[in-house]
C-alpha cells in the first residue's frame, strides 16, 4: 500500500464497514453484518484504486438491495 489514495479509501470503507457491522449486530440482520465484515477485509486484496472503489461501492449497495 504505497499509494496514499488506497490508504484513504481503505480507511473510508473500513469506517463504513464498522457502521454496517454494528448495525447488523444490533438488529440481528445478516446482510449488513457480513457486508460490514467484507468492507473491513477486501481493501487488503485490491491491487488498484479503481477496483477498490468499485468493489467498495458494490459492497455498500448490497444491504440496500438485499433484504433478508
């Protein structure tokens, strides 16, 4: 992670993931819970900023479209 923009996006998506994780845990909602966990983990495996942002946006959108 030598690119500062990757670090900034990772912190942003990690913070959003923390919010989803806490919400999912308190509401016992499985989709936001696992989406939050995925938002914590996925930045470690993204090779570029573009893929990081695209995957992050998709993971943020999942709880809004999938209601279980």
